[in-house]
C-alpha cells in the first residue's frame, strides 16, 4: 500500500484526477469504479476541466458506481444516479452505454445485483476503484461489520450513516434506510484501489491508519 499525504483538498482533487488520467492514458478503455459523497466533487471538477481542454478522453472509458440508495429513482436529486450525471457524466465525452449505476428502484434486487456483478466481469473487471470512507468506517455502503468477501447486495444503513448523510436531505427521516452496494469482495477484485481520507472531517479514522 502506498500512502500519499497531501496539503489540502485542492491537492487531493488534482492528485486523484491525475491518477485517473494516467490510468486512461495507459488503457483507453479503462474500467473505473467511481464514488459519490462530498470528497470526490473536486476530483470530478478537475476531470471535467481536463476533458474540456482535450487532455483526457473518456470516449472508451467504462464506469461502475459503488452504490445507490434503495428506493430512490434515478431522477431523484439525492440519488447517486442523479449526482453522477449532474456533477460529472453530462459534462464529459463518456458514452451513456458505458456508464453503469445500480437501479435504486429495481423490483428484483437479487437479479439487479447479479447482473451488476456479471457486467463488471464482462467488462474485464475494474482497473481502478476510487473510494472514500464514511465517518464510521463504511466503504461504499458496507458498514464496518460486514463480510469481507460479499458481492453486490442490499444493506440496512446504520443510524450513524443515516445521520451523516442527512446533511444532503431536508432531515434524517428522508434518508433511505437501505442501499444497494458493491460488496467488499467486489471492491477487492479491482486491480488497483485508491482511497482517500480527509483528516479534518475524520480525525479518529486517521489515527487508526
Ligand atoms: P464523504 O463520504 O466523501 O462525503 O465524506 C464518504 C462516504 O460516506 O463514503
């Protein structure tokens, strides 16, 4: 594991964007695992800027997002589907058919999860997964006590995660109580994983590293 300490959020965003660009330069049709939350915003902004300046080409890139709230439609402003299109995909030259997001309103969760796993395999597996860590240690929506080899599945969110994510909603009652997430087993199969941890927001977690 390589640890890089950065000065501030701007440096975190530009360094992470740089890692993604290097990955795409090495392999035009890279498969990226992407994340939502507050932390990736700067990285997405930087990637949009570089794409618009012609410095990175997403036309062959394939993406899979980590997770989605169960019960929120793709049009819901707090769904991760909406977030990803609004803050990233619609601004870059990625092909719609190469973007994969879990369907939060699926009528068949088992089928949705199985299909997602199959699509990841069919694409050749994730080359680079970027992810954050929740303030209780969750990864994707895998809460800390979950199995280390699980695949994409439905999870019940803990009270702590619901409270933390209520900052994006009007109140905690509006936060969905469940989500669909790649499992830790799915994530661990990525060829490379990059994860960030911001000291100011998560000092306790930093001490444990
Ligand atoms: P954050 O979220 O980037 O908003 O801190 C990380 C997470 O909850 O996984």
